[in-house]
C-alpha cells in the first residue's frame, strides 16, 4: 500500500490536490508533506530493523524471513524517489529516532492470559501513528530531540549500537537507486560516520599519550572492515559527488596507521602459502620464455599485483607477487585516499588542500620512523612485551658471524611504507580518472621518485644504491653495506616496485594493441611522466640494491657454522633464513614482471611506431636498460642471488628444512626467470641499433656478464650435478634446477655481444 502511495508521489500525480481534499491533501498534497510522510514511515522502518538487530532490547522479537526484508527494501526503494534514503536515515538516527519503550497494542483487545500480544517494545508511540492515520497530523510524529536515542550515548556509543547502525546504513545504501545527494544531503551521513568510527567506543578512538599496549586483533580487523564500507560509500558517491571530509579522512589515516605501530602486531615479511608460491613461480617461468608468452598469462600475472578497480583493496596480503601495502588496514587507508583524491581533484582549491594534507601526513610518519630508528634498542617501547614477541625473537637472538647483523624494526618500516603509499595514492588517483589535477606534486617525475626512495630507505641503503648508479663521489661508500633491517629492505623494494610499475601502467588488458597504446598514452599524460632517460635505471638499481642487501643477510646466516642447541635460537635462525630466501624470491618476482611489462611496451611500439612524444620518451628510458653496464649489473646481482641460494643449500644449518619447504627451489627458479626475461628485454631493445644505448656500450661488460654466470655454473653448480656420489640438499637443488640453469646459457647465446665469452 505504501509503495503505491510513494509511486504516486514520485510521478507527481498528487499535484492537483488542494486544501479542499482535506486529510488527503495534508498528507500527500505538497513536497513538504510528502517529505514528512517519508520520514514518518522511515522511522518505523528503522524501528523494525532495530528490533531484529537488538532483539533482546526489543523483548526477544521473533526473526523475520527474507520475504519481509525484501518487502522493506522494496518500500525504501520507492521512498528513495521522494527523499534521499541514506542522508534521511542518517538524520533520523542522529536527531529524531527515540528510545524504545513498552507500549500497549491498540489493535488487539486486552486479554489477561495473552499478554504477549498486548504489550510490545517500540521507539514509535502507537498513539502518534493513530493520530496520523485519523487526522493526517504529521507534526507530532517525530520524538523530541532530547529523546533521540543516539544523542543519549554522547561520545560513548556502545559497540552493539555501532554494529546495529552500520547494518542499518548498509540496508539503506542498498535501497538507493542512484547517487543524487547534494552537498547538504551528504553532511548527515558524514557526521554519523565520525561518531561510529572516532568516538570513544569506535574502532579508532583518540588514544591516550603513552599508551603501550597493542590493540586486539579483533579491533584491527573490525577497523579494516569499517574502512572498506566507507570506501564503498565514497566510490558509489553516496556521500556526495564532492564530499568535504578532509578532517575526517586525516584522522582516520593517522589513527589507523598508529593503531598498528606495534612490533607485536606487525608482520611485514612475505608469508604466502607454499602451494600458491609454487604456482606463481611456474607461471613466471612461462612468462619469462624468450619466445614470448601469451597475453592471457601476462594479464593473469599482472592482475595479481593490484586490484584494478581500487588498486589496493583486497581481502588478504598473501599474494605471491602483489605490491600492495603490507597490512589490510593500510590497504583500506590508501584505497580511501585514492578514491577521495579522485573526487576532489576536479576542484583546484580542494585538491591543493588535500595535497598539503597528504604531504603533511607522510612527513609526520617519516619523522616518527626516524625517531624510532634513532632510539637505542633497549629504550624502545611500543611492543608491550618484546620478550614474548616471536617476531622479535626471530632476529634479535641471532649472533652474526660477520659485521652485518640482522635486526628487525617493523614499526619504523611500517611508518615509512605508509608514508610512501599515501603519496603513491595521489598518483593513482590521477591515473584512475585521467585527471592531471592542478599543481606539480604527485607526478611521476624525478623529484617524486627521489622522495619515494628517500622515504622508503635509510642513509645506508641510499649510499648502497649510489655506488651501483656510479654517481658516488665519496670513497667511504665504495664498499658500504646496506641496511641490516630486513623489514625495511623488503618494504622499500615493494614501494619502489609499485612506483616503477606505475611508470609502465599495468592496468590495461585490452586485446587491441592500439587500445593498449592509447590507454598508456592517457596514463602518461595524467601522471605527467617526465623525460628523464635514466628513470628506470634509478628505480631498478634501488630495487636490486635491496635484493643484494638481502643476499648479504642470508650469507651472514650461512656463515654461522653452528647454532647453539637452544630452541628459540634455532627457531630464530631457521625463520630468519627462510625470510631472506622468501624476500629474494619476492624481489626477483617483481623484477620479472617489470622487465616483462617493459618488453611488452617496447614490442608494441616497434610494431606500431606511433608518433607520440610521451610514448617515445618512455621507450627511450626503457631501452637504456639494454646498455652493457646495466646488463653487467643485473647479471652480477642475480648471479650473486643464485650463488647465495646454492650456498644456503650446502652450508646453512637448516638447509634440509628449507629445502623441504620448497623455498630454495622457488627462489632459485624465480631468479632464473628474472635473468631470462631481462635477456629477452635486452634483445628487444636491440642495443646495437639504438644510438642512445650505443653511447654506454662496452664489449668488456658484455663478456664479463656472461663470464660471471658461467663461472657460477662451473664452481657451484655443474660439478654437483655431475658428481653422482654427492648427496645432500645442495645436490638436490642443483639437480632439480639444472634444466633451468642451462636455459640461461641458451638465452645468453642470443646476445651476440656475449658469445665470445660463451
């Protein structure tokens, strides 16, 4: 019946009513009366939903079946054509919906032996509804403001109340046909969200200074779920097409990141299931085939990097090759920033304010990370009880046999990672909507790349990279070691990989090459990639320097000949070794995807040869990777990784356990795949025909690169494969990977400049 009434109002068939129509006019005759009618009905809908969500408070209301909820939803969809459902429900919850009370039914005669049918709990006085039916009086249908249920809680809304309101908001959102809310309409849902998330009993309350206890896992998971809902409301524009939520977004990001800044909570290192890793490495090996891989395989691999709709939102962080933030909560934060930035970017003033906000947030997170890193280890707090933290034990109990000592600092690494991804979110917002936005910040230029590298690395790591770039002028850095913070090395490699892939635009899976080129061109224009021909060398040397740092840490563990027979120290040594091996596999996986995507772009450009400055500059920068100096650097680095993995199989105390886990073989094969795809890229770049690359060619470098790999095969690999008397994990690894290792020799034969060494 009410659905029919609201359909009549929607079609404005009530326009001919006048005061002479009496009660009918008072209820249906004007837009104001129609709005009041909708509010009155919505209050009853909210009351019904509360009775199902807080059924104990409502006298154990019997549960409704799906048919009843479908009828309610259908009614609300009809009302949405008269009043915007979500803003109206938010306003009613905040200011008008009263407290539940016991009432006597007006439709059933009182019977002493059947009191359950006479008394009921409701927030709507039946006398008010009766007066409305009989007289059309809507003025008294809403409770007074002082009776509002939500306001009575103040800043201490109970959790069951919060969960109920979230459910009601979700129900209301599903009843909205299309986002048509004005700026004023979106204010009420925004205010309500502030109370649900940031008040004392919310998932992100204001913390007390000096708090040292980590949050419960349930709080972090609940917060992640609520941020996902907020992202959905934003992306569907149910909070308005141009919401004004800067302060709210800032508080959410700050509090969410700080919620997880405890060593006992964070787990930043790769922890992908064995079966998924094996499947991924198998795909990578096919992807690296010099003869070329299928478009479907390339798309499948690239789709695992990021979610294509919102770039960062996923249900887990254990993908074998994803470059998303380390925790689900941080993913939600970055996704919210990317969505919100794409909405406000259309207004220069709003975008300028948000840019300043993001830069301040990133700077504050970096400052906190630096403060933690500058604090002596014995004075650090925040993990609560470090002695009981298994993650801390994994590294802190290792007595390194060399100068490099493996340490863990997940908190500072996490803060640096958060700072980097906040900045990357602004770039992703530009790309998603092909909006350049006002200002020079958040563009893929040299200053932005240097900022990401500075935020994601410490001074040792930057000095370590400089020596590979050949730009270092300080003799003291000639043999400088990188950071021994394994968490920082891993998160730094991941953020730099994400930055590199944004230069290559991984979000196109069109079958038509012309469409792929057009998507790439639009992306380059939106993010304003500069014309620095050295940009990929800079990005990739930062990633590979982290790979080499991990190799040094694993080599340190291998050199420790004997581990004391102590359970915690043995477990720490094993877990540390496995983490290093897994990080080598992760970084080599990312490098494979980068080289593969770069080769794909160059192949397209060679075949299509479009005349476009942005695309030509990008291809020239890619072709610089085909120079002899960089070829030598990549081959030396990957050969070192292979050598350390083989050494782990022969010298590490827990080599058998590592081999049984399968991590040694997957890491070894992943490094081989990186070598093979890079050689394919170099051949595609055709350095002998490229004048830009010819300027940095050296025949000695080409031959040395091949010699380095051949020397590894001779000294550490082939002898073990051929020796039938040798047993152990070393021979098992070499025997199983012999075909892959030999295929690299075949690939090197395709490089004419290296054939002399072969």
